[in-house]
C-alpha cells in the first residue's frame, strides 16, 4: 500500500530508540522528511539522523516534555527549516521505572514526585500539538497520533499516575477529533513491546507475558510503528478519534 507520505513533514517526539525510532525509520522509508527529538543524548540523535538518510531527509531537535520554552523552540525550528509540519507523532514520555513492590501507597507518595509526572505526560503533548495545529488547519491537511498505553485501560501495580496521564490523552483525542479542517487525530495503545527498556526485566516475566497475550507474542517496535505510520498518512482517509490497541489482543 502506498501511504502517500513522500515529502510529508513529520515530527516524532522521543524518537532515538524503541517505538519512536522504529516509527521514524518507517516514515523515512516512505519518503517523508522526519524530525526526531531527543532529551539529552545529542550523539544518539545524530546517529539516528544518519540512519534515516542524513540532513537532507532528517533532523534532530532537543525536546523536553516539562519545558514549554524548549517545546516551542523545537516546533518552530522544524517549521522554519521545512516550512511546516504535516504530521505529529507524540511518542515522548516522562517515565522512570520503579519496582512496584518498593513504591509507597499512592496516599503516601509526595505530591512533588507524582504531580510533575502527570503534568509532563499530558501538558507536554498538548503544547506540542497546539503549536503545530494552526499550520495544519491553514493547509487543510494534518495527522496527529499520540502514543498511549494499555496501562490506561488495564492498569498495573504502581501505575496510578502514568495510567491517569495516558487516559487523559484519550479524552483529548475524543475532543480534538472534532477539530475538522482536514486534521485526523488518533491514539495508539501499545502493551508490552520488545524495546530496549525490557532489558532490565526478568526474561521469565517476558515469556509469561507473551503466553498470556492472545496472539502468543509481544509486539515489536515495528508492529507499533507500522500502525502509527498508517494513521499518520494520507492512506488514512477518515479514521479519527480512535483509541486503538496494538498489543496482540490485550
């Protein structure tokens, strides 16, 4: 299927590894100009840009979900260089894995620890999308895809804040779908995905999770990335407001 992405200008946040990087590869292979963001590792971002085809096809900008000024600078940098943004993939996340057995109950978790996590994972994405929307409306075409998580639906021990933030994005999608102007907006919900972050997880737990998945396996980053690329393309002619699971049936 031709996704009609040739020449489209795509911003993918958090794209130096995992699902974001796999998604960036797919967009680039389809001929899109791809801007990726990184938080602190510029060298890793530069390596990803080279992998995506070099400066003629890709670029990297610094980004931080919790810093409005950096978000605005990142979006403006991409728009100034390429003349606009056609597709936003909101993939970045503010998340620190902690063994749930070592977490205190929510009522004992200090507010200064949980409130920034919630706000960054909601407000950061909304700020980014808001900045790109005006240009999409003016051109009469745009695609927005937000990466959520099945945690927002099924929950996990110690996931109250992260799950709540992701669930908030679902409400945002359901409201923004009425934006019109040729802009389609959807959320994708991965589950356990075979990214670098699973390196710290007991292999026995990964095997068990695969066995408990209807498809019999965990998703790869490419599995998720292909769905994101479709939703973010002209091949997606009229899917909007979707909250779509891509976790092998979970």
